[in-house]
C-alpha cells in the first residue's frame, strides 16, 4: 500500500527536537536549502533521506507518513444505550 508523506511532520519533528534547519541539515547530510524545500513540500524525499531524518530526530519513519482515518468524514456510527 502506498503511503503519502506528511511534510508538515518533518518540520514539526525538527521543532520538537529544538534543532535549527542548519543543524538538522548537517545531521541528515543534506543542504539547508534542500531541507527547507522538503519541509515545505516543494521537493520529494527519497526513502534514504527520510530514514536519515528519522534517525536524526530519533523518531520512527512511520511518524512522517499521513495517517488514515479510522472513521472518514461523513461516516458516523452510533450505539444505542440499552436501559
């Protein structure tokens, strides 16, 4: 199954770890400009770079993928109370 990367999570992870873009880029091994484009969703990210980002921030790779809703919008489920 194809999972879509949530680019906002990459920025969130960096801010969570209180790391500057320059420091993060050095940890990951890419340029600061490339990291900036990745965080804004302007550039795709290869699996190897995503793994490096996850290692740099000490987070699982799954953290950076969009999560599917268990209950999509528009579908409501109700349980009736038994008295």
